[in-house]
């Protein structure tokens, strides 16, 4: 196991080597999990009509929605175990990248709009509800990753990733509230930046375009926001894409009042990403942005430490 290897050689590896090792562990875990989901697990959540976009609530596919939730939670446990030697955000990133294996199978968003004979407002509201459901799944997945790490810490504490910058002191209640407030403000800034970037990057309703726009927008947005206003709670940033998705669906549904079903081409491009896209592509982008920012701070710390040792 990679985590075992990291724990055994920790005393023989420099901080720079461990920094590199963490990157390899997360990349390999994410790639392997993505392949497993794409080639092996997709049939468990496949809709009856594969010509329809993968959206569980508008299609009434509640059994598949439950299977999807179980799959994500199981992936979180597996990725959490395989990335023990990386920071927790690495496990979250690998899990959400793997979920993208389902998103890659999906048909065009437009296939959902043809199902609502009264216009597309009802479909968009169901998509907003499904995005909220995705938030519940993500919350459970994050809790599972935390539980896996606590169990490993209890039996093999040396296997866990430890920051070369040292463990932060436990915050007092007042400090916790201050840090949480700072994280929320930073997350709000990241959402604002991401929505602006999304409006620029999302120029068509093609599946690849939507996935790329979400990943790029939230990666850059969280990276910029976290560098501008550092905040310790990564889970807050993960909520950003889902909150943005819910808001944009509701905004588009309000604009759809009185619109006929044949006017589906009027659905704004910003509302044509699927809930699974907001979770996998948007969430992975947010996790990646936070992960890169933290690693950048750590790399700068190690560089300064080397300079101090050499002087």
C-alpha cells in the first residue's frame, strides 16, 4: 500500500520528497478510481434510456440516485484509505475526479428539456433539488474520509500525512468562529469569481465544454480566493460549486415562466450543466484549487527553510 510505504520511509525522506510523493499518490489514486468508475461501476447508475442526460430527479430514476449515493460514499472510503499519506483534500479530489467517470457517459443536457410538456421551469427546479441532494452525498463522503483517517490514526499514526509546516494549534472557540467566517467570505469570493469565469468559458452546451468550463472556473477561482484570503476549512470551498449550481438553476427557472417547451433553446448556457457536473467537475475544481494553493504555500515554506539552512 502507498500509505504504508510513505509511513515506513518518512524518517528517511526529506520534506521535499514527501511533498512530491503526495502528488504522485493523489494522481495515481484519482486516475485509477476514474477508470474503475468509467469502465466498471457505470452500469449500476445507468438510466433506462441511455439517450437521456444523467439526471436522476427529472427522469424519476430514484433507485439509480440511491445507487449513485452508495457508490460515491464507497469511493470516498477507498480513496481516503489509498491517500492516507496525502492531505485530506487529496482524498476528496480523487473521489470527485472518479465521480466524473459517470458524468463522461452522459448524453446532452437538452434531452431533459424535451421531457417537460409545460416548459422547462419544472425540470430546472428538479435539477436544483438534485444538486442539493448532491450536497448531502458530498457531506457524507467527506465525513467518511474523515472517519477513515481517524481509524488509521488510532492504529498507525505514522501512515498519515503530516504538514512540514507543523500541526496548527487547536483553535479556541472565538478563533474558530473567526476562521469559519473568513472561510465563508473566501468561499463567497471564489463563487463570484467562478461564475464570472463560467460565463466567459461556457460558450456551448457540448458535454466536454461544460465539464472543462466547470473544472477550470472553480480551480482558478478557489486558487485566487484562497491565495488572496487564506482560509483553513476546505469543506467550505467544496460547497461553492453546488451553491452556484442551485442558484443558477433557480435563476433560469424564474426566467422560464411562460416559456413553451419548444423554446428550450432559450435556456441559458449557465444552466445547462448537470447536477453531477457541479459535483464532479465543479467540486473537483474547487478541491484542486485549494490543494494547489496549500501545496504552493508549503513549497514556499520549504524553499525558505532550505535558504535558512544554507545561510
